[in-house]
């Protein structure tokens, strides 16, 4: 009778082995990994939809029509994409320096609170013109988001605390902070929302100019989208054309080389977290000033978490974030009418896992060898 354990006998009978070997250089298809990952995710999602009795082709065609089928729905898609661009830039900037900011959701909420505070305390007296109120809201939202980002930055830079845990936990604190204000001092009639903002605190929309240009009637795109595009361009210029951008890339690629060059890594960690948090705070400003015109309990349906996928899909490129955010804005907008209702979240999750798998395949080669 054999004394070899059963699991070893099974391994011995296996005709091949699978190993991962590190690549000496990236494959030729490496620049297309994001496109391949998205295509693979859509195929997998289609298979799942078919298995649960859905029609994948009709579902995807519906997403295209509902998000890009007319000028009006394109406008709505861009409105959904606006906070995703800001939050995606926040994640992409931090990720480029290998700082894993998972707290864009909380920083967004603090930015929304800061912008609301300008109107609801009020910091500016009633009747102040929009040309003063709106810049004040933008500055306050950026400052509050940046302050929320400084906390994990200081803990990571000077105490070595894991930024993933800190930023994740700060999301819950930010949510409870918003709840306190909308259920308490700023509540309108005991409901979980504040009183509406005056029109001086609304970001201008295209439809506001319909009297002069009738074709703009009903278009909901607001000034926040233009500001998001400007922010993407500025972040790209900073990363590619400035000394600080070079420092960020150097620290992300080789912290030891940066330290040898005399760069203050701790100070840059705090600074990058502050700017990242400020960008996410602008996402909150765009929602309260451009869409709902008040602060409420569920001001964000998870934009800060979706931004993580967007940053990965864009490969941390600021201009790529704009494209990815528009695609996810379309998915969120059109997905509300798709049944089962969890389909958009499922597609987002599969895209994320596909991106992670593609990163592994870029770095490693799969080797299948015949067993001896």
C-alpha cells in the first residue's frame, strides 16, 4: 500500500504546471491594457446578463441611447461625469506618487459641507452677488477637502501610518459629520436636508441662457464641468511640465532615488494628500452648487469610490480621467433604467478586477510547463 499522501499523488498525476515569470520588459500590447480590460469586462458582464435571463445586446444599446442618444442626455451624462472627473483627478494624483487615497468620498463630503457653510452659516451676508459667492464656495470646498486630506498625509508621512486604513475610516467620519448638520442645525423642517441655496449660490447652467439662445433650453451642463476640464489640464501640466510634477513622479517610481537626491518625501506626501483632498472637495462643490442646490444626507452615491476605478482605467493620466469619467457617467445615468438594478455596479466591479488582472499580466508572463 502506498504511503504517499493523496494530495501528493494528485499533484504527481498533474500533466502540467502553471507559473508566473517576471517580464524583463513590458509586452507590446501594454498600452492597450485598459481597452482590453474594459472589452473583457463587457464580455463577462454580457455572459452574466444572459445567464440571468437578460438581453446583453439590448442592454448595451440602451446604455448608448440613454447616455449619448441626444443632446439632452449627453448634457445629463456630462453632469454625472463632473464630480467623477474631480474625484478621479484626486485619486490619480495621489496614486501617481503611490499614495493610496481611498478617502475621496469623505473629502468630497467635506467639500460639499464647506461650500454649503458659505451660504448656511452664512459666512457671506444675504444678497451678496454670485460673482463673489461662487468663488467663495469653491475656495471653501477646496480648503475643507484639503484639510481632510492633510490628516492621512501627516499620519502617513511623519508617523508611517497606513494611509489606506486612515482614509477609509475618515469616509465614515465625514458621512456622520454631514448627517449631524443635515439632521440638526441645518435641517429644513426635520428632514435630512438643508434649506435651498439662493440663486446667487447656483453654478450657471446652459439652460440659463436659453432666452438668448433657445437651443440651450433644457441643457443641464453647468460651470462645474468647465472647471473640471480646467482642473484636468492643470494637473496634467503640473505632472508633466513642472519641477514638483517631476518630484511626484520620482517619489512614486523610486523613493530611494528621491531620498538620495535630497527630496523631502514627508513634506511632499502631506502636500500631495492636501491637493488630492482639495480636488475631491471640488467634486462636492459641483454637486451642491451645480445640481441639488442644497446639502443633503445622500449627496454622493459613491462617486469617491467609483473614482478609484476611473483613476486606474485612465492609468493615472489626468486627461484620461476625463474620458473614463464620461464613460462611467454614462453607465451611471443609463444604468438606472436597467434591470436587474445592480447591473451598473456589477460592470464597474468587473472592470476593476479586469484592470487589476491586466496589471499582473503586464508585469508577469504565464508559463505552462509539462510536468516531469
